C-alpha cells in the first residue's frame, strides 16, 4: 500500500499538492508514482517565473525504467523549484512528500484546490489501478 498523506490533495495523474496557506502550493509526485517509476536518475525542472496552466506538462522525470511527464495540478506562477533534485533526483524516491518536492506555485486560486482528489479518493484510484 502506498503512503497517501491525508493533509494533501492529489491528481489522477499522480501529483500531490500541499496548500502552504499563503497563496502558494508545493507540488510533487506521489509515493505510488515514484515506486512505479523506480530509481530516478534525472529531473528537468520548470523555469522560475513561468506561468503554468492547469494540466500543463511542466516537468520531465527520468528513471532507470522510463521517462514520465509531471503536470501542473492547478494554474499559477512557478515561484520556486527544488534545485537539490538536479544533483540528487533520488530524493523523490526516498522522500516524495518531504525533501523530494518539485516546485512551488504562487498566485493560485484556492477554489481550484477543491477540484483535486482527497487522500481517500486518490487511495481508491490507486487501489483500482492495481486490480
């Protein structure tokens, strides 16, 4: 069973979103996603200052098994990226909800968070994918 923290929101494409309470959110990929990818070897981060539309491809993650796109869960401006991932992409494998965060968005519409999956709904989705 994958780790699905209850305090986060999720997307069907396996991104998680943490509301930082200040008009910004932190985004990463879920424990389920990183376990499916395997050992990560490269992360291409978005440009700070760039505007992302909800659902836009914004990050490429490469593992020893595959390459995968990461999508922006909601619209906003990239205010910060986790530059530690450039040298240590494996942080996503070891701490997907902590030091393995990928980017932060500012200027987000708090109402957009309501359209994302709860932990229970995301857990049900990954359980159904396993069937």
